[in-house]
C-alpha cells in the first residue's frame, strides 16, 4: 500500500515538474534565429537607417574601440557613447533612462533622436524595401510575417545582434591586478559594481556632474572592456582609469548633497591606485 502511495506521489511529482517545465518553456521568448542575428549585424552597419544617410550604429559603437567611440561625448546631448559589451545580461539601458524596458526599445532611440540618426521616418524603411537583398534578409529573419520590413522587426534584429557580442578576452591577472581586486573590495566599489557585468543596474548619483536628468541619477555602467572604452563617465569627464579612481578618492568630482552615501573620500597611495587601475583594465 505504502509503495503504491509513494509511486502515486512520484507520478504526481513528475506531472507537476513536467507542467512547470512546459510553463517555463512557454514563458521564455524564442531564441533569435541565425537569420535574425545576421540581419541585425547588417543593420548595425547600415547608414540608410539614418535620416541623413550619414550615420550607422557602428560609427559610434565602433568594434575597434570596444563598441564605444573614444570621444568624450557623441552629440549635443552631452553623453558619452557606452560600450555594447554585456548587454545580453543587462536589465537597464542608457545613462539616464530607467523607463526604457528592453534592449529592443532602446535600439529605436538613436533612430528617433535628431541628434543621432533621427528623426525616425518610414522613408528609411522604404529605402530598405527597395533593396532586393534586404527584402530577402528580412524574409529569412521573419518568415511568415504579414508585413515586411517594419521598425519592430528592425529593433528585434538589432537587439539580437547586439546580444551576440562576446566579451573581450581577458588575460591572466598580473600581481598588481590581483592586489587591485582586494583594494576594489576594500573601497566598497563592489556595492554597485557587481555581478556578471559589474553593475547593480541601479541609477544613482556619484557626484560626477550636476546633470539634472533623471534627478541626477546615472545608471551604474558595466565595467566590461574598460581598457578599450576611454574616456569614462556619462559626460566623458574622466580621460583615464586613474582619473576615475581619483574622482572617487575625493568623494566625486562634484561632491555635495544628493551624492550617494556610498561615495565618500578615501586615502589611497599612488601604488594602490595603480593596482586598482591594473584590475579595472583587465575586466
Ligand atoms: C551619434 C553616435 C551614436 C549612434 C549613431 C548610435 N549610438 Fe547608441 N549610444 C550613443 C550614446 C551617446 C548613448 C548613450 C545614450 C543614453 O544614455 O541615453 C548610446 C547608448 C546606446 C545603448 C545603451 C547601452 C547601454 O549600456 O545601456 C544601446 C543599446 C545603443 N546605444 C544602441 C545603438 C543602436 C542599435 C544604434 C543604431 C540604430 C545606435 N546605438 C546608434 C551614441 C550613438
Ligand atoms: C554608489 C554606487 C557606486 C560605487 C560605490 C562605485 N561606483 Fe563606479 N560608477 C557608479 C555609477 C552610477 C557610475 C556612472 C557615473 C556617471 O557617469 O555619472 C560609475 C562609473 C564608474 C566607472 C566608469 C565606467 C564607464 O564606462 O564610464 C568606473 C571605471 C567605475 N565606476 C569604477 C569604480 C570604482 C573603482 C569604485 C570604487 C572606488 C566605484 N566605481 C564605486 C556607481 C558606483
């Protein structure tokens, strides 16, 4: 009898597990197809997406510069171009835009920003529709879709491609970088820079500037590929990683009310500062 009850429980348990598995399968979005990723990469490099036919995503997010552009700020918005590394693991997008819900949604912003590639207009889509190669690429990426070459499909393909960007290869930690790991932890940097992308995904004020967007709260950036992505901070105001650490050393570049309590001045020797830099440059 007991055996039968146990067997029944086991069967019931397996049914429940099966149902949970099915539900989890239903909830997960389908992985992008190879054709979607391939289309996305073509679009990232395609200047026909810009209103002036003069700018592609990869002109600012340059693969040879860690998907950033080496400039302090990219446009009159006064914002530094962030890297595209690690975005598959992120939940927040943009320096001051916690309201943007997804990578797909963010991909449309530069297309609609007149200071970047915008304003968005169906004329751009018409240019793509007039190109037989693009018609084939969209048809392969979105088979069975009623309407062809839409902004939704474009954003989906761009996001799919961005999520395939591999993190840069990191070498063995030098002795200096190993010391830097410990100092980084001691200074409390890991309170905000943690996890796979070294970001808590929070928006807060670290006293970089008096920028009033989003109440002065900037998104904690990823620290992936830092060696390639100078200059730093949302306004590009730190030319080097040493400048970043010095800014923290003095409690921010513009200390004062509103700056997060976790940001407070500390004492550090030049050697220790160089150790932290060695660690940061190896992420
Ligand atoms: C003129 C230079 C420029 C161009 C062109 C450009 N970007 Fe950007 N990109 C930026 C800047 C500056 C930011 C920061 C904007 C912000 O925080 O609001 C940014 C932010 C991003 C982010 C957020 C990254 C993060 O860490 O959260 C993504 C994703 C992105 N861009 C994708 C694209 C795509 C896709 C295109 C092409 C459709 C594109 N960008 C074109 C300069 C550019
Ligand atoms: C209270 C949260 C917090 C703490 C603690 C913190 N950071 Fe940051 N970090 C941020 C935020 C937010 C930014 C973006 C600030 C901005 O640009 O306005 C940032 C930016 C950076 C950047 C620039 C990245 C880029 O791509 O521009 C580096 C490097 C960095 N932090 C390293 C450190 C180090 C080293 C420490 C410890 C000394 C530290 N952080 C402590 C939140 C924090």
